């Protein structure tokens, strides 16, 4: 899995990296185009989704969609009220944006891992990672912004002196000047570590959870591929060495179509079962079924992780900023 | 995993989205929700009030119905009283009238009887005088025997 990286080549020209080595060689001044693209697309979908409700928002009878959006807003608002004990017009919108945006970015993980990259490949783009939160740059970018906000609010509320006092006056406290002098450095060291640990843990927690989740999806896909090698051999004789991705897309789509027809009542259960069996045998036998089931199971579990991590990021941001607002 | 300037752009993107949210999403949504909460609270209060008013109205209606029922009972009682009064009165009147008529009839009867008796008596006297004169073959002097005759008549 390689990000689509835009940066300066070794020869001085700017362009997209063609390999992982080239991307690394570009150094710091390079950009993951895919990460930024999806982050911005998802950010705008958050904005338009909530904006479509906000524009028409009134105190009359809400539509179902408006209610759904309002439940999320209410939930975030309650969380902020419970955890943040200052008055700020900024914290609640920040929390809402982080929660929904991160949830959307995480949610991209539940789209089968190779579909969108395959589409990108068809369009001539060879590297594509569609889940921005599996890119450490994205998560650290957000957590560092939170860090800057922590510093900003700490200094604005407590003043520079107050903030320095907070960094150097604890955890070892002393009333005498000599004691203060002695504890100055250990306190500064410990408090600085504690301070730096906030954004690092915040960003890496999100990244780690999502990256691991994606890896497990890939792992399941690999197991399933190995298991269905027999059928794959048969398919290879049909399609040549590489089975095109659209075949898998088609197969999955046909399975979903069958299930959908069953749900619509247009197919009875017996026919549905037979049809599913035939479809699965055709594209990968029981390994396919096993793979599908494992994917499904992990996707359900991952759905919890996706939501939970978005929530944790939001809550910790609120808590950190609340701490920045409080005097010790 | 390369740390690169994506970090900075992501951070800028985040600030922009947060600013958008703070400026255009949060205030109208919260305003609408707060207004609705207020309206719902008002509606609930109004319904409570209406319920209380309904209770009061029901109590008034009950009271009025009870009063009306009492009044109706009173009227019926009065009517039946009056009815029996009228009936009694009529009965009394009838009795008085009957007695009056009976006594009048009795008076008529006794008068007629007396008259008949008088007539009978006088005719008996005449008959007696006539009979006596026939027997004696001579005229009985009516005046001379008046006293005797009257006694005779009274004895009849």
C-alpha cells in the first residue's frame, strides 16, 4: 500500500513518485495527494450533508434526515457540555467537525479495500490509498492542530507566566525558592513529556487502529485468495494470468443483487440459496464464502472501531482543551 | 510511512472545515434545535393548562347538571303536590255538590210528600164529612163540627 505522492524528484523536477523509494527520496516537502483528496472530499461531504440541513433548519416538525443530523449534533453538544467546563463558541463546532469528519474518513475503510484503487488504476493512477486516517500524516496533522490549540488556549487563559508555572511548578511542588530551583528541571522535563504525549498519542492511536484494521482486511483477502487458488486456476484459464478486478466486483455485485432480490420478495429462500451457492462456486468456492464471512465479521467489528475511534479523538480533544482552560 | 508536508495541508484543511462548521453549520442547527425545544416546552405547558381548564369546565358542568337535576326534582315534586291538591279539591267540591244536590232533592221530596199528605188529609176530611153526612142523612154543619173534623183530620 503506497500513497500517491507528489514532490520534487531527484533531478529537481516536481511530479508524482513512481515507486516507494522515489516517494521516500522526496523528503519532507512532498504531499500525499490521495490522502488530501479524500480528506477534502469527505470534509466537503460532511459540510454539504450538514449544510443541507442547516440551511433549511427550522423549529417546526423536522424531517427524518434532519432528525438524524440533529441527533448527532445533540450528541456532540452533550459531550462538550459534560466534559468542557468553560465557555467557548469554538469547542463544540470543532468537536462536531472532528467526530463526523474522522468517522467519514474511517468509514472509507469499510469499502472493500481494492475497489477504489482498482477504479483509480483504470483511470491511470497507480497508487491510491482511500482511507486518509490510515496515513499517519493525516492523523498527526489533526492531532498537531489540536496541540496548537492546547498551547493557544493555555497561554490565552493562564498567560505565558501561568503556563510556564504550570510546566515547571508540578508535579514536584515547593514553596521555597531553593526548592523551586531544584525542581525546575525535573518538572519541566516531566510536564513537557506529558504535554507532547497528548498529540502524539492522539494521532497515533487513530492511525494505529485504522491501519491495523485495514491490514486485517488485506490479510483476510490474502487468505481467501490462497484458499480459492483452485478455482482461480480455472478462472485464469478463462481470463489469462491476471483475473481482472471487475470480475470480483461483478461477482460481489451479483451476490448482493441476489440477496437484494430476496429481500424484495422476488426470489424465494430456496432459489436464493441455490443461486448464491452457484455464484460462490463460480467465483471461488467455499473459500470465497469463508472470505466473505470473515470480511463481514471483521467489517461489523471494524464498524465499532471506526465509530469509537472517531468518538475517542473527539472526546480527548475536548478533554485536552478543557484542561488547557483550567487553572491548576 | 513517510512524514511529509501532507501533515501541514491536512492541518490547514482541518482548520478550514472547523471554521466552516463554526460559521455556517453550528449556529443555525443549534438555533433551530433550541427553538424547537422551546416550542415543545410551550406546547406541553399549554396542553397542561388546557387539561386543567378542561377539568375545571367538567367540574362546572357537573355542578350545573346536579343543580338542574335538583331543580327538576323540585319541580316534579311541586307538580305532584299540586296535582294531588287539585284532585283533593275536586273531590271535596264533588262531595259538597253531591251533598247539596242530595239535600235539595230530599227537601223537594219531603215538600212533595207533605203536600201530598196535606192534600190527602183534606180529601180524607172531605171524604169523612161526606161519609158522615151520608150516614147521618143530614147535613153536618161544617162550622159546628169544625173542631171535631179538624181533630179527625189531625189524627189521620
